[in-house]
C-alpha cells in the first residue's frame, strides 16, 4: 500500500522549504471550542491545514497542527485512550529533560516555552517569501479564529531561513535529510546518498508501514486517530556563536591550523556543506576540482560496504573525526550500538535571531535554531540520539571521555574533542571544549493525519 499523501500533514515527508515560520503555542479554554477550532482549520474559511499532496503551483503557505499530551487530555480523550500513547510523549519534554542533558542553563525552568507543560497545541505557519506581509496577514486571520474559539496564545516564536541555507554557526544545514521510500523528491532538495531509503514507517504511524525494527510505531492507538500521524519535537536551541568563533580561532592559533579546518572537524563537513570524507585536506573553495554540486554533498560513507566496496575506509577517523557532529548523530553504515541506518530523524528547523556577521563582537543577542524533529517514536529516535549517541561515550570506539561537540552537554570544566592525525601518538585535542548550544524550549507533540484531525474535530 502506498502513502496517502492527502492524509499526511505538510512539511513532514517533504519539506516546504519555507522562508519564514511562526509557531503559535496555544491553550484551549474549552474542549468544544478547541474541537471547533480544529474543524475550522480543516474546512475554512481562512487558512487551512496543509497536506503532503503534490502541487502544480507552489502554495504561498503551509499550516500544520500538533498536540501535546495535556492538549489531547483537555480535548476530552479518555484516560484509557491516553494510555495508548508512548510513555515519553505523555510524560512530556520537561519531565525527560535531565536524561537529555537539558540541565542548568538549559533546564526547563529556563525555557521560553514547554517548562510548565501549559501548552496544548502548536500551530505552525510557514510562508514562502522573506516579506513578512503575508506571514502577518495570515497570522491575523489565525488569531481571529483563536479568539472566536477560545484559544489562548501563550507565545509565538519566529524563525527565518538564510540565503544559502546556513545557520548562525555558518554551516550549510538540512543536507542529510532521510530519503523516504515512495516519496517523490527533487534532487536539489534531498541529494542522493549511500544509505538505503527509509521506510515511511520510520516517520508515519499505522497502515502497513514498517519501521527499521520490523514493527509499527502505532502501538495500541486506534487507526482512526493514529494512521498517518507522526511525533514532532519542537525544539529551540540557542547557539553560542561568539564562543564558537573564538574557539576555532584559539585552536587554530594553538596548533597552527586554519580555523575553518577546526570548524570542519567539529562538524564533519566544511561550512559550505562539503563532507570531510570527500575533501579532507583543504577548504573546498581552494580544493581541486571545484566544490561539489549540491546533489553530491550527501553521497558518502565512513567505510567500504558491500554495496560500495571501493569507498575510502575512514574507520580511524583520520578524515572525519569519529566524534564529529554528523558522524555521531548519523553514523550511516557503521555498526554503532546495533543496527545501521536506524534512529533516523526528519529535521525542519530554521534560524531565529539576527544573522551573525563574521568578525563581529558578541552583542549579547540570542540566536539559534527553532523547529521540528519528526519521528515515529520519540524515545527510540530523538531521545536515543541525545541520550546515547550525543551525551554518552560508548556508542563506538574512539569516543571515551567525550560528548558530541555541537549539541552535547559538556562538563563544567569543559569537554574534550579529539582530532586524529597521521601521527597516532600526537592527536590534536580541543580541551577545554565549551558548551556551544543551550536548549531554550522543547515540546513533544503528536501530529495527526488529516483523518486523525477530523476525529478530534468531531469531539465538538
């Protein structure tokens, strides 16, 4: 059975490639009002929930709706039905924060949202141009619907894409999104890689989808509510840009290497997106041949495989450090804590805050990333990546005494990052490695399929 794209919310299987986003965090004052609000978003008039159906003419906006566990309970779902949801989702992000490394400055008490579990709904609006006129007009219409149906706006958080798809740290982002079987794609939007296409069951519940463990994430949820739904983690991450830029300069001076090389080793890619496994020795703008075209940026692995027996074997991390961001969080064919090509996530995030200008001094303004991590199971995918691959040191060889350098929680005295060189006895060690990101908000949401939304609207 193929995917019914008309039953899947937009921006899950296929990115909308928005220029602007606004995430409204809402609380309902009555179950019937919230249900009527859902119905209005499905039927109009006004902005409507968008689907994953292909379009002949690009729409000017996309609109998605997610629910927290308290939001579903407030809608009137009985306790027996609420018990069918996974434990991680019902507990919520704040209750799980300490296991994810969200402590101290990143603890729920410091969050801009999510820390008190007061949010019921996340309404996400994406527009296709940098001009804010359309975003503001659609927001005005949506706020009218909120008022009409008794929804309280607890906050609204904006994000905006940068021209080359980069983030505040300067890296080009969004390159290694999973290819999903049965989902048409544009090569420029999702470059081919050496990994097998993921089954839709990695990200969608129900139907006859299978996940990487040959099961289905629907669990005991009734199909009329769960089919073609997903789970989304709406996460806000502050990036300590001045600290990062000072770090790569300091390490570069200490070891007499190019700071851009240091940045590439931390990430596993040069800041323009070219992977170290394919361009290991010089910034790509200086390398020969010319920088890789977009459709080749994701076509690599870390060792030969039966499908690609002649690929370069970087098992020791001489090109791409074993502890680098992209290698720890997407080990590709490597046997890291079990089965390869598992724990995949779809990332739909954009920067927030004013763009960092190279060479500027720290202005104290907050900058970071805001958006969704989409998966079929929060604990097995999102939480596993942070708990085990990012913040532990036993997932594979060469990680002892370290955590992931970009998102990982560093100890108070600073962490360590090891860059292996041809001289095995004298690696480059970044020590202390400062904390480079801090969690500023997190919510676990259920993103129903269109049929599931109709089921919730019928509670009115």
